[in-house]
């Protein structure tokens, strides 16, 4: 299903003091999008995370984070296979993998039908001298070039809770535009929540970022990049 509009070359990942960086072909080692977001996270977000860990306990919090990360990795793998091969693969026997498969199936059923074509999965991009990263998917969404990200969540999200996801979308779009001369100003989050019970259906959510809202978050992203280099 991949339509090769652009030549996407891999970028080597390197760790610097435990943080993810990308070694670009120009010789720069650039911080990842997630590194910049983490380093410039507002204090209220940090405090909210500390409060949550205190409320549930450090051990339980780590279990929740680890389980969610594993489920997200599996769901991404199924969706990447679908984009490349038009197939999610065989239904797994592992019960943890089954949950991720069902979540990916919901994204395909309710979200991927709006994709007109896909240019690539796990696409490496960088804005030379500033940052780099890897976006889940790039292509055409409802007739518009778009950055498409897949997200799993333990519970459904409200739009006002996912500002960091919007920052990621605009970061990848700006980098892709810089590298490939595109004019991407649409971002899409395809999200699925873990089912509440074994027999429940995973809840699908879709968030589209475009027009003035896209421009707003693009500006906010560049402010975060500027802040990163001020405090780095």
C-alpha cells in the first residue's frame, strides 16, 4: 500500500547522556522531538505526574507504564504491517498481543479508511540544526497531505489533554516540509483505548489538526525548541 513519493533514508539514533539523539547526514547530532518535549515540560505537567505516581504507588505506576508501552509497541507493529501489506497479520495467541491486535483493528476499521495513500511508515525526518524524529506515518488523509500518528491509551482522552501530541504532529510536519519541499499542514491522531473488560470493544478516537489550530501548535512547537536550546 506504500506509494513511494519521496526517498526516505534512515537516520542513526545515538544516546547522549541517556537521551535520544539522531546523527544526521550533515554530521549534526540533533535531539529527538520527544527529548525536547520532555526537557521543556511545564512544571504543572511534571507535578501532575508526581501526584499520580504518589497516588497509585511507584511500583504500580511502573507496571502501568510498562504494560502500556508494550501494548503500544504491538499496536504500532500491526498498523505498520497493515500500511505496508494491507493486512494486520494472523490473530495472535498471546492474550496481551490480542488486546493490541483488536485495538489496531479498530483503528483500521474506523480510521484508516480515510487514508487516500501512504508514503511511508516509521519515517525519519529532521530539521537540520534543530531537531529530528520518527513519525508513524506520512501520506494523504481525506485528500490532504498529512502526518498521521497512532496512539494507544489506557482511557479515552479529551482534546485539551493531548497538547504534546499536537506538538509532535507539527514538529514532524515542519521537518518533512523542510527536507522534501512538501506543504503539510494537517496532522491526524488515530487513537484507541484499551478495552475496559475482556469482552468490551476498544474505543476509537480521532483528532484532526489543521488550519489555524495547526498554525498555533506549530508556533508553540518552535517556542519549545527555542526554550530547549536556552536551557540545554
